[in-house]
């Protein structure tokens, strides 16, 4: 599975931005899709996730009500709509796909990341 993100850039605090992730390869094996971010000097953290089966979603508390993850199965695309971006959300945002093959056995796929810079 290959993942390619797009849509990052420089925005002002309060602006909106939509990230896109194009997936290719054997995506039928993917159980969960997500967006992570990594700020300078910090660990990578989950921002939002969506399950392949029932489409259920989950979000980091810090983005609830502002970010929305969605998926277009026909186009093999995953999106992250981000509204009211905050200064502290400058980070590299990564698309993630997880193939759960058993208990404690998950194959992770990552995109190359896209930079988002939020200015005041």
C-alpha cells in the first residue's frame, strides 16, 4: 500500500485547510485509516482515524469539533478537513493505513508527510 498526501501549506490561525491522501496498492486489506501529526521535538500523535468497515471515526480531544476525517472508497482517498487551525498545530501531517492481521500484529503504512505551518 502506498500513500501520498497533499494539501499542506502555510495558513493563518483560524483558517481552514483540507488534506488529501491518495492510496494505491492492495487497499482491501486495510482495516483503519488515519491522520497523524508530528510537531518539532514531539512524538507523532493520532489526530483522527476512520474504520474501513463501519466508517466509525475517532479524534484527538484537541481537534474534536474542528477536524473531520472522511474517506472516498471508490477513489481510494482519505481526507482531513481542518477548520479553525491554531498556532500550535504546526506540524508534519502523515496519512496512515493499518492492516490488522491478528492480535498484536499490525502492518503500518505511512505517507511521506505534508507540512502545515500556522502563522499568527
